[in-house]
C-alpha cells in the first residue's frame, strides 16, 4: 500500500526529530515540502512518482513565475533532496534524483564568490538609530555587540542576563563552545530601556527577553522582519537581488563584529573565544583565556557606535 503524502512527511519529520534537528529547521523543511507536494499533486503525480521533468518544472515555476532568488531556491532543493534521501534509505524509491539536477542548476547561476554583506561602523550606528521601537534598537545592538546567532538571541530569557556584570549566559547549542558572551555599556543602556518598556508588553508573563507583537516569545521570522525592514529603509538590504552581498541578514551582525574586532587588532585566540565556534584547532587546547581577560579584551576592542 502506497503511503499518503502526510504519512511520508510524518515519517521524515519524526526521523528529523530523532536526529536532534532544531525545531525551527524542521518547521522550515515542513513548509517547503508542503509547497512542493502541492506543486507535484497539481501535476497529477504522487510524491514517490516524480521524475526529472517534474523537478525541472518546479525550478522553472519557482524562478520565473514566483521570482524566487537563486540562493533561496538552492536551499529549497536541498530540503527536498533531504526528504528524498530519506525515502531512498527507507527503500520507498530506487534513487534520489534531486542532487544531480540541483548540481546542474547550481552551475547555471553565478560563479562569482559569495560573501556576507559587511557594513561600516557608521552604517551600523545609523541602522540601530533608525529603529523607533526600543525593542528593535536593543535587539540589533545586542546582535552587533555580541555576534550571537539568531536562534541564540530568541532563546535568551531574563534570567540569562546579568546587567551589572554585562554578560549573558546562552543556552547550549552544537555550534557554540562557550556559554557566556559580554556586552558593553551602549548595549546595557538599550537593554535597560527595553526592559522598562517590556513589562507592559509581557501580558503572558513570559521569561523571554524579546517579546513579539502578539505577546509571545519573538520568533526567528520576527527577528528577520525587524532587521530586513530597517535595513531596507537605509538601502542596506535588497530582497530582490540574487547577490548575497546585497542582503543584510541576522548573520551579518556576526560577520560585522568579527571583522571589526580583527581590524582593531584583537589577538586571534581572544577573537575565537568571543565567537565561540565549536570547531577548534589543536593549538587552541593549550591557550587558556580567563573570563576576566576575555572581558577586558572585548571591552578594549568592541566598536563604539555612539548610540
């Protein structure tokens, strides 16, 4: 008996949860797969019956009719390929055809090197100043001053913050080797102002640092909206461009901090501790940095925004 699309999705999503894939990643994959399923079923096909022409038609539909950027479509194809890789593993299909088609599609666009957009210190200052909502100011300043990832940001609770010692204890993740990040007095001032404004907004009495417009914990898409909307107004973000350099995303804050700390002369072993990358070189095991030394180095080299 052939399984329905819903049953196939549930098997794959259960497999993803067992693997420990982040909830937000699973939700994104589910969204992409549902759209793909609708497209395939409109062509009169079952998910397990697709062929090369179906995938080529999907690519054409996404690029020409929907106007989806190359990078976005490339990511969607990767999500779809992951699903069919699992179907192959479960012996529900003979062969996953997506990687070969995806590779050919990828060769047909932009051979230039992609880099994250790096803005100047004055542009970062303008970006944060442009926000009228103190929540948005505090959010963007905190990302700029700490270099934390988007998911790390939305998982911060009030109990994780020590304003007096200017530090935050992050929830453990596979990508981070350290649990504590520091911030300076500019970020502290905006955080204190946000916390005063947060109280009347927190009608559900949530522990989350950042609250969304509906009173729930701010989600990843809410963070993206904050960043993109303000960056677009300043001409720092062009969602219609296929060039990664034209997009200002949450991850650009991390690149911005890293670049400015490095250009200011922060020693490499301090910089790596600040970033908290999980992958380390063998020599890093023998270089010990105390929290006091790290905070002193951070406050010495962190860019001042004058906000």
